[in-house]
């Protein structure tokens, strides 16, 4: 393998124009294929299409339409002006072709008027009995001839027990606010809800409809609603666009900063712009080829693969530092350019190929994940590592051959290896450094029980974006979430079964239930209305006999409200307010088959969403089929379940894959274990350091661990490979290879560390954790591992130097060095 690499490099060195022409053609093809790549930050697309939650969302979008809203929020005006703004804006928004309907008022008045119809006949009889008992008591005590033999209290007219009984149902939740509009007088805020035709997962439509809504708002004369009046837009569609913009901005910033930092470090490392170009040219070509393959295979990048340019660039530069550094060193020793190229790619290139193969294999293990973001990241990163090595073999020797033809040769002073003072210290204090390192790592391992997993969805969606913050305020104003779950059914009978079952589960779980309320159109129309109307008329006759003169003002208001309620006529689905019907009707002529479940918990809490999913799933329909439940909350629950299930297997698989690959490529298990040691030590030290640094795992940054396993083994491979060369001197090898290892780890850290600049919390946490991991590995590689190697080497040398001694013989030192002696001598 090494000889083949050297021969290919020498061939390309001799024929640079052919090699560079091939590279340029491949770059042109790659860039052509990658020109239409788009970013997809949709949460549902993180899971494969085979997941039921993903299939359910697609079915829901086809039948029910969009779950979210485009929400226009008006702020800083008097309540009358806020209502006027909502009334003026609603018809103009409803006229937009992409808007199904607009909602500005609550159904509170309708449901309060018909509230008594939602009581059972038995409870209505109980209401009638209590009123009649109180009237009888009042009539008796008003008679001056009546003498009570017992001091009985007046019969109670407290109906709080009945209110509690019906307090959690949909009607109560939909009518619990006295305001007719979605308005908060204290906050001086009003909300206008516009329901689009298409789901927010279609970003092109989302951008179009939000722009149209903004256009309508800008056309309004907002000054007539007050001097400080202003508007903002939030809701599911605006949140998706803001998240997309944030990640796009983070990609641009992270990639730019990573490029500048790598360029700066390479210049400081080599002190030659030509050498910098030699390192970056193959990396640029490899990235162009890789993203061309991404364009052909996927056509888009996700929240993770969008940053692979910076990450692969940092990892790829590491190989260039080793290869160009070795070439310059050999040229400085007087070796010809072609021979130096062959030698560099034979040994250092062989180590780079082993490292790339191992890293690629680790990424491919990550590519077995069911989570689409991880799978695509693993496949693209694995292919990218191999492609970049191919680019180095094709491009770098050709560049070296081309500049050699034009008479360029490196300055001797730039390639002289100075003995690193740290190498001398490690040689003299190897035992002490090994012991101290063992104690430090052991101390960090004691902190591992403090490791935590952050179940908040903020790792996938930035909950601190202005539209997210405003959206939570809108939910509080409305009184329930704008993003419910939808249970898909095929008939009114199935709707009734689902509503009854979920209500029963909610009642059984009590305070542990994650459901706020559940409703369907039929559940909003009570049964036995004719029978209840007869009872209500009887109650009305009793209420007419109530003497108002003896009541307080609040009691008179309650009496007036109650008299109004008992006069309400029976109603059907057609009589429900349009705003209510529209929320439960899907696309097309058939509006049946939807049960809406409103969660009672924060939908950014992953653990709560897992419990919610368990509570609402598994409802059996009359024909024995399980009801299909759709919603982004269930996608989140599935993502968490998948990550929790796969993480141990991926970590174990990555470690075993690295070990087996190194065993095969390095030719021995002992050598493979030795090269893997610094990676294992640094990863465990990182896990112990995380609780001390207040870092937690989340849905995204957990992939850093297998990535560290795959990308940090090359440092050990390079060091062991160079030390195994005949006649190698530890201090000299450490000084030369240690510099390259340091540069390689730093550039790898730059690739991941650029994510530390991302505003997105999940991506930011990847950068922080990766930087900490690379920093820990750098300390282990520069101090702990070399000291351990020297200790092991010394013990091995002693065992070889001292043959087994006969019985009774022992070593003495009389000042002339240790030698064997016996008691007789």
C-alpha cells in the first residue's frame, strides 16, 4: 500500500499537467453538480420516511392542511384601536390566494351562551334541585310566621363541583377567556391568526406567504391606530424561515472564519505562502468533488452536513501539514524533489491513508444511524475523507513537480528541525509525567456519573430567536398551543371513539397527563339536547322567581347570565362559529376525520414529548386499526427515542471499527491498541471534564464522540510510525512529528471550532465540545502518550538486556555499574 502510494505520487510528479488537468475537470464537474444544493432545516426531515411519525405528518398535510399559522401581532395601542386593527386587516389577509381563513375572535360568547347544554341531564337536574331548595328556604324564612326549630344554613348554590367536573373539556378551554378578540389589554397586544393552505415544511411557499402577509401589513396606515403602534410577525411559518436564515448565516460565518484561521495558521506553520497553497489546493479540490457527489446523491444539505466544508477542510489540512512538512524536511536534507515526494507519500502518506481510512470507517458507522442528519453526515464525511486523500495523491505531487520544474526549492533554514524543549523534559521526567497523567485522568473519571443529557429541543431549534420568543407569548395570550396534534380518522364514529379514549387516559393519568384538552367537531355538539332543553326551561321558571332585590350586584350579574343561558336554543355542527368549524375541517369537500389534541406542556421539552407520544398513541379504532397521530411533537419524540437507542451501539461500533481497521492496516493488534490509546484516554478524560465545564450532551453534539474517535487516531499513527523507523531518535522525531501533530489537531479543531461561533445553540455546542475534545487529545498526545511510550520502551529494553538469573544470583552495583553476583563470590 505504501509503495503504491509512493509510485502514484512519483508518477504525478513527473507528469504534473496531466494530473492537474484531471483534477480541474473533476472540480468543474463537482461544482456543476453542487450548484443547486439547498439547505433543509425541517425537523421532520431529520427522520427517514419509513418512520410512522413522518408518514403521519405527510398524510396530515394532505388531508388536514397546515397545522401552524402566520401570526400578525399588533402592539402598543388602546384595546379599541387594537380591535379595529384586527377587523381592518382580517379581510385583506383572507383575500390572499395562499390563505384558507383568518381568525381574530374567540368562540367564547357562543360556548358561554350554550354552556348548560354540555352538562349531563342528571347534572342539570341537580342544578334545578339546588335552585329549588334555595328558593324554598328563602320563601320559608321570608314568612314572618315561620319558626325554624333547627338552625339550618341556607342550601348552597355553589356549583364549583360541577365546574370542576367539566373544567378540563374542550368547551371550557375554548371559552375560558372573556375577551372576544385575541387581545391582552394589559400588554396592549392583539393577535391575528392567518391559516395558510400549505405546510410550513415547504420553505418556498412559506417565504412567499410570509412576504405577502408582510406586504399587506405594510400597505396599512398604521399611524391611525396610535402613535406607538407597530406590528411583528411570528408563527410556525416565520419560525421556520428564521431558523433557516440563522443556519445559513452560521454556515457563511463559520466557513469564512475557519478558512481565515486555517490560512493564518498554515502561514505561521510554514512561513511560506507557496507551502500554504500546496496544502490548500488538494483540500479545495477534494471539497469540490465531495460536494458534487452530495449534489448528485442528496440534492440538499441538512443542519449538520451544511458545515462539512469547514469540518472536512480542517481535517484535510491535517494531512497536508504532515505531507508537506515531511517533503520540506527531506528536501532540506538534500533529497531530489521526485524522490522526496515518493518518500513522503510512501511513509507519511501511508500513515495519512491509514488515518483517513480509519476516520472514514468511523464516519460510515455513524452513517448507519436511523437519524437522517447523522446518516448523511456520516456518509458524506466518510466519502469526503477518502476523496481528500485521493486529491492529495493527485494534486500535491503535481504541484510539487510543477514548482520544481521552475527551479523552486525550499530554504534550508525553513526545514531544519530544532529540538523541542518539551521533548527533553519528557525524556528526563517520563515517569513523573506518566504518574501525574494517570492521577489526573483517574480524577476526571470520577466525575463521569455527573454526565447529563439535555432533552430540550433548543439543540435542534433555537428557542431564543425573536420569532420563537414572541410565539410563546402568543400561546399564552391565546390560552393554548398553536401547534396541536391531529388524530386522523375516517368517520364521526371513529372521532367519538378517539375523543373518549384520550379523555379517559387523561383522567386516568391525572396530574401526570400531558394533554390539555381534546376535541372534534362532534364533541363540540352535546347530545340529548331536546331532553336538556326541557330541563333548562324548568330551571328558567325557577330563576324568574328569584327576588333580585335581595341580591348583591355581582349576584344579579350572575343571575342575568344564567337566565340568558337557559333560554339558549339547541344547536348543531352547522350552528358552530365559522372560526371553530374551520379548525376542525380539512381540505376538500369531506371535512370529517380529525381529532385535535392540544398538549398541556412545553413542546420544546423532549422528555415531556416522549410521555405525550406514549399517551396519545395506540388508540384503537372500531375496526381494530390503530389511529394515526400526526404532529411535530411526535417527530421530536421519535428523534429522542432513536438517539437514545442508537448512541451506545454507534459509540461501540465506532471504537471496534477503528480498532479492527488499524489492526489490519498496521499489521498488529499491539500496535493498533497502542495507537488507539491516546484517543481512548482523551475521550474518557473529556467525558469526565464535561460535568466540571457544565457541558451536556444533546441531540446534535453527541455525534462529537464517534467523530473524535475517528479523527484523533491519526496523531498516534503518525507518531508510532515515525518512531518505528530504523535509527529514529525520540527527541528529533517528537520535535518534527509533534509540530505536525499539533498543527493537525489545531486545524481539525478550527474546522469544528468554527461552529462555536454559530448562533444556533445545538451547532454551538458541537463546536464547544469538539474543541474541548481536540484540546484534551492535544495534551495527551504532546505529554501523556510520549511519556508513556518512553516508560514502556525503557521497560522493554531492560527486559531484553537482563537475561534470567540463576537461583541465588542477584544484582549489585559497586560503582562500576550493575553486575550479577552470588553469595559465594
